[in-house]
C-alpha cells in the first residue's frame, strides 16, 4: 500500500463563488438522483449527517451518471464513451470542470483527498462491461466487484473519515457484497442487455437462455437458482466482513451504513425465500423490512455502547491506498 493524494483545486475568489453556487444546486439534484436510483441507499442516507449525506449523494450521482454513459452507449460506441469518461476524470483532478456535478465532485475530491486510483478502477470495471466480459469462476467476479463497487466503499471511507486499515478493507468487502447481491437480483435484466455475470463453471449461457424461455421449473432454471445461491453465499461472507468494519465509524455513520448493508442483504433473503429463483421477477425489500433492518443496526450500536465510550472515533483522511490484492479473501 502507498499514500495517494488528490490534487488541490484553485481557490480564486471568482471561482470559489461559482463553486459555492454550483454546490448548492448540485447537492439538491444529487439527492434526487440518489432517491430515484436507489431507494435503499436513500433511506439509509437519511440517517447520515447533512454534510456526509450531501457528499455521499454527489459521489453516488457522479458514479451513477458515469455508469449510465456506458449502459446507454449504442452498438460500437462503448469504447468511445469510456475514453470520454477517462478524459473527464483527468479534468476532475486538474480542476478543469464546468458542469455543476463535476464541480461538486472535484471539490469533494480535493476536500476529502479521494485518490484518483479508485476512480480509475471504477472506469476499468465499466470497461469490463463494455467489452462483455464473462466470468469462469465465482472468484473471478471479485475483481469486477472490487472495481465497480468495492472502490466506492473505499471512496466513502474518505467521505466519512475512516482511516483504520482493517476498516478500509471491510468497506471494500461491503461494496463487493452489494455488487454480488445486484448480480443475483438482476439476472433477467442483465440477460436482456446481453450481459452475463453468473460464472460459466456454474452455468452456461445456453442454460441461462433456456431458463429464460422455460414456462416451468426446468433443469436449466434450477441451475440458475443454484448459481444465484452460490453468489449470495459468497456475498454473505463479504457482508460479515464489511459489517465488522463499522466499529471505527461514528454513531450516526455506523447506523446509516449498517442499515444500508442490512437492507441490501435483505434482497438476498427475499431471493432465498423464493428458492433463489431470480427469474420470477425483481426482488424488493419492503418498507417494513427496511425499517426493521435500520432497527437492527441501531440495536447492534446499543450493544457496543461500553466499547464505544472507551474509544471515541475520530474522523481523519485515509492515507492508505487499498488495492484489489489487499482485499482478496
């Protein structure tokens, strides 16, 4: 591991005034994007303090927007779209930004010293989607999960000021667990976009296609369910690691992230009750179950009161760069 710092932004009076105006506008827009793109994250985000909530919304909105650029690219356009995103990333770290969301993220990057390496890894993950990568083994999904979600957890460590090395790894694991949950939930949606994340050793593309066309529980459909179950078992191990890292967060941040993790983990529980049959439609966690997840996160914090009173969490800027090799299990 090595230290990695973001570039500082210029602070001329005129530019600073434009920045403050842009930030006021974009934070409201970013919260709206978060609320529309992920109701689970939006609910958990309400538990964060205002500054952390706004920063998390800006980060999510930019990542969501970048992901949409690749997803919405036409045939043969993905490579060009990816190059555009890489140029935009260079501009972010050089302070050459004009769009309100870019201005807000550039300011966040400088203030919380988020390494460029994490954004580059995110775009590398999008590149895997753009070229239609396939995965032979369950373990092969780890690199993809680290790139598109694990690094987002590491970025959030900068937003929240978590700097303990063990907790940084746990944050990456939590993001990777959520990505596996996404894959297990979105088998049908991904198939329709010509994407297959289910490992080929567990399931062939032909079997997945047959299962999509099946009217009843065919052998192929049972194979899909078995592959989904394997993904969720792997996700559960990563969730356990991720939740263990909340000990270095402040009370409010631990409550919010703990609730988000449990809500997302609940998607897997819904699929388990269906026999891991993700072809029956999108698995959704109901509002009562989301509230129960938040209550569970609060109960865990109550049990930690004695230890937390002995060691008060102090928000700092992480100075470690956590790479994929550092989070492999």
